C-alpha cells in the first residue's frame, strides 16, 4: 500500500525538493528505466532517508515528479467577473502553448515512454500516476475557465469534461503519439504559437455560444 507522501502539491515544494525531482527527470531522459531511490539519492546528492521523508516511497516520488512537470501547464490569468472573448482566447492559447511545450520536452517524452512501457508490463503504477497527476490534473485546471466562459455566455457546452477533451484533442492532434514513437518533430516557439492559435480558433468554431444562447443567459 502506498504511503502518504509528505509532498501534496507542487506549490509546496522547496527549491531543494525541486532539484531532486529534476534529478528524477534527468535519470529518465538518460534511459534509466530501473529508477530506484538509491539512484535518485546518488544523482541528487541526498540520502534515501530524506527521499522517504519528503516523498513517502517510490510511487510518491514519481507522483511528485509528474506533478512537478505538469505544473507548467496552466491557463493564463483571468478575472472571472470580467471575462470576455479576448481574455478567454488569450487564456486558452496560453494553456495550449504551455502544454505543447511540456509534451515536446525531452523530459516529458522520456517520462511518458517509461510510463507506457510500465503500463504494458505491469512493472509499476507509473501509467496510472501519469494519468491521474498529468492529464487528469491538467483537465481540472482548465475546466473552471471553461465553466466561467459558459457562465459569461462566451461558449456553450453541456459537459465540461467533453469540452475539455475536445480542446485537448485540437491542441495535441497526433503530436504526442508521434513524439513517443520517436518522430523528431521540430517544435519551435513560433510553430507552437501557431498551433495554439489554430486550436483555439477551431474550439471557438465548435463551442462559441450562439446569439440565442447568449441572449437566454443574459435574460436569465
């Protein structure tokens, strides 16, 4: 049974703990599939006892690492009370840019490749950890923005999870699977920005609230 980690949220991490998680990611990029607490302690120049105190166990360490990586993906800042179409577009594009930048990084590619390998061989629960603290956690960060936009009459949808999945798919397309399979895609800042803007335009085309829907919400 997994122990409760002392690290619950990425916001509580100290700089030194962040260095430890960077060491985990570095080992994964180098192809260290058999990631052990001993290897991490050696790379991070700390004791195993410290790792256990901070993160609970190996799954706790991996969970914190995934959260550390996924914490880079956030929507832009917005005022829920003053949300308009421009602010919504900017926030969605910021989210898309952050996510594309993260999934195309060597650390994320390595982490996801190991997670896929472990899921197929039942070596560990890394696949479940990546899903729960990566993709699912990222969705929970974006849904409040989508729901605020619906309340403001900017977009219209029945289910926030379905709307999020649509946007997620428009942003990612086949990029992540191609990266996992070794395709050397050139992910430049300009290209990522273009992809983010395109996905946001497509999302608005699908979910932009009709005049009737906006009128109903205003009158209600």
